[in-house]
C-alpha cells in the first residue's frame, strides 16, 4: 500500500521561477507520474493568481491532471503574500480535518512555509515532501522537510535544448549547423550556453535524429551543408 498523500502547488513559484531561471515550462505530466509511483495521491491543489494572462493560459494544462485549481487573486490588487496565505490556510485545514493523510507534499520555494512544514512534521508527525525550483528555493524551507527535490531535472533541461533546436529546424527552409546552434541559444533566453547546445546537438546527431548532408543549391550548383531531421525519432527526445 502506498502512503496516502495530498499536494499543494504554488504554481506561481513553479511557472515564474522556471521561466525566469531556465526559460522552461512546468512539466506537470512528469511530476505527476513521479508522484504516482511513490504515493496514493488523493488530492492535488494548484494555487495562483490567474488574472495574469500567461498563468491563465496554463489552466488548460493543469486541468488535465487536477480540477482543484484555486485562483488567489487579491481583491486589493496583486499581492504574492495573498497566495501564500491561502495555501497556508488550506494546508492547516487539511491537517486538522484529515488525520488519515500520511504525506503532505508542497511545491514552493518560499521560506514563509517553513512554519507549517515544521508544524506538520513535528506536531502532527506527517511526512513532509517539498519541491522547489533551483535558484528560487529557500534553504530554510528545505531544512524543515523530511525530503526535498530540486527542479528542473537534467532531463527537463536537456529536453528544452532539444526542443529549441527542433523549433529552429521546423521553421528554416535551409537549416545549417551553425545557425541551428545560435538560434537555440537565443531561444533559451540566457538559460543555456553555446557549449550546452553543441552537446545536445551532438547527442541528436549520434542517435541519427539529425544528419548533415552536402547538397547542391542554387543555379550554379554550389554545394552547401544542410541539416535533416528524422521526426519520428525526434519524438523520443521531446519532454
């Protein structure tokens, strides 16, 4: 029997931190799949101020996995602490009303949650698991948990490199190696070095996903090296 668990997701932290630090989008599917191998998930709650257009567009993606979506927009304007307050209130209420829950999972990097995680662990004797985004994850919060996990994973990061290479190849009529590298670096918005993209390209070429061929181009038969993609194989490298 897997331990019974509930999860509370500060989606503003997940979405904004990943976007700003890595140029990535939350991989909700992979996160759920990992949790379901470890826990009997009975409830997963997503919290955010969905009045922001970019976050509002995420509701459709979230709804594929949970209908517990709580809009935390403040009646007095944008206040991040208002979201934190609502999450805290929901966590305390769940602890007081559901003694059969074994594990409390929190996705947030905010140190404001150190008190509730300490309370759940030390006074309610619950297992507390914290997920947070690297670069936006309070050390104090990590230390109060039984277990913590830092995202994105290496697989998530590499997946973003592959995706940006493929995005260039889909839009270019005559894709070249150097242009693909430079375009992918720009698409990562500072979240990748040229060396990292070159390494990702090497993996794709070694697995015969991308090949470089010399072909004749133009009326004068000038030869040029262009990239070609096996899109069926490419699917295996996308997150």
